[in-house]
């Protein structure tokens, strides 16, 4: 078991591993940010449609297309 732990520690200290991990973390962050932005944009569109005075049914029909 100690050999496996030592091998893991040797691999994780390499610059290549750290760079790959940094890129994976950046990709996760970028994906989360893109989803959050898309959700906020959708909310803003719905709010604008509701403020336009249209009925909720009209808003749903317009937003659904």
C-alpha cells in the first residue's frame, strides 16, 4: 500500500500532472460559469416578456419557441 501511495505522490508532483489538473479545474469553472450565465439570461428574457404586459400564457408560448 505504501508503494501505491508513494507512486501517487510522485506522479502528482510532476509539472505535467499539475498543468493537466489546472486545466481540468479551469474547464469545470468555465462550464459552471456558462451555465450560470445562460440561466441568468433566460431569467432576464422571461422578466422582460412579463413586464411587456403579455399574459403568462403568451409569455410561455413566446419563450417556448
